[in-house]
């Protein structure tokens, strides 16, 4: 081998090393982005559950205010299936 061929091999090795470092950096960035997406998804899930729980509490308080002195007592129970159907559909 002459000196030109050796320098060509060295530049190829350096090029491969540089490409490997770039891939490693990109993988690190993708991992960071994945962690951020997971955190945001957890926050959205918690917010959804919180919203549903507060809506349920409000619905319960509203039922109590409307039907506290309802006669006959089956009246509030008759409305529950319709309200649940309306809420979840």
C-alpha cells in the first residue's frame, strides 16, 4: 500500500466515526423527545381524569339540589340512565 491509500482509509475511518457520533447524538435527541411526549401524555391523561371527576361531583351536587325533596323517590332514579347516556355519548 502506498501513502495515498492509507490516508484514504484513515479518512474513511474518521468519516465512519463521525457518522456514528452523529447517529448517537440523534438517538439521544429522539430519546429526550420521547420522554417529553410521555410526560405530556401523562399530564393530558391526568387532566382528563380530573375533568371527569369534577364533572361527576358537580352532577352529584346538581342531583342533590334538584331532587332532594322529590316525591316519589323513584323520580331521580328514573332520570339516571338518560343522563348517563347523554354524558357518555
